[in-house]
C-alpha cells in the first residue's frame, strides 16, 4: 500500500519508535524490502538515489518500485522517497517518478545558500503535495572526505537547524551528530547532547539519521530516545546482497541461471531488513 513518508515518520515518533528508509535500485532489492516489511507487519520507506536513477532509468526504477509496493505490500504503508537529491532537477525527476517525499541535500553549502536552495524545493514540492527532507551538517563519506575530520565543524548546529526549518518550511531534517556514511570512521561517541538540543528546538519535525547502517541496538536506542524517527540503511543491504551472490556463484562457476543466485541475494536483503525493522521498532522497549 502506498503510504505518505511524512505520516510514517510522525507515527513512529508518536510511538517512541523509528522506521527504516531502505535504498533500492532494482527488483530484487525492492522485493526483499517489501517482503521483510510484510513479515514483521511493520512499515518503512523505500528510497532511490540520483545515481541509482541514472543507473536504472527514472521511469524504469520508478515503475518497478511502485508496482512492487502496489502489488506485494498488502495493507502495509510504505513511502517512496528521493534520497540525497543534490539539485533542483533531481527533485523534479523524483516527483515525476511518483515519490511522495524528496530530500534536497545542500549541506555542503553555506547556511544561507542551503536555506535558499531548500526553500525553492519546498515551494515546488509542497505545491504538488510532496514533503521535503532537508539536511544540515555534513555526514562524511569515504571518497569525498578524508578519513579524519573535525567533528565540531561538520555536525549540525541546533540553532541553525531551527532557523533552516523556520525559514524554509522543510518537513523533515537529516542531522549529523558524529554519524558517517559507508565505511568512514565515525565519531567515537555520538554527540547526544547536540541531538537533544535539536529535538528541543524543533520538536515537531521528524529527524533522520544517515550513515547509521551498522549501529548496534544500544546506539539506536539512544538515538530514538532523543527523537530520531528514521534511519537510512544502504551499506548493510548492499553487503548482504553481494555476500549472498558471491557465496553462491564462486563455488559454482558453471551456474547458468542467474535467478538462482539472485533469489538468495533477495532473501539476504529481506533478512537484513527484518533485522533492522525489529531493532528500530523495539529500540526503547
């Protein structure tokens, strides 16, 4: 069932829970995610990045994701979101694909430029009934950033977060408190006090944590307790998919039916999503 991402996030916040926003770029990933959500009777957001749109084609991946949600999710609400849109054009493409939520990541820009870019996106998206996730503070990447960073320079400033939301009307905010994408070395201890202050200043705005695929239950609990409504999960799903595929193909180089390997990979994605959803739902129980 198609759901509204903003409604899914707000419901999780109200319950003192969090949901997963899971990245996809093909049929197997998407079916694995939806199968997991049905198995645990949960809810989630399925998201696609501009690079995955370029890889698969906007209409192709958009149609695949929507068809699987519509035909395989039953009564489970699942949102469809653009992850890390970098330009206004990315946002337009995402909305044309049928996404109910888009992210504009202008976090590498100055605060003033971030506000200007985000405000333009909000005006365009809201006119079309689409909600917007903004980002403030930088969540480092391997390949874009060196393996060391001055965390005080890149984490979200609470007062600036309040200003960004007030001046742009963004619905959701991605924050940085020492979290990092992929295999970048994270801050040893997330800045929990910073997160508490952000939550206090913008209490009605769902907060999203990027780069937390590998967080254990204790860190997830601390984040959810302080208001995180959503965790983005990408790297862990990729690793599950690749490991399952390699374990099947390498010992059997005479494989002639790719579906045999892809079936195992789809199940591996499903199992990993089940694990994540259970962790997010039960973080503070």
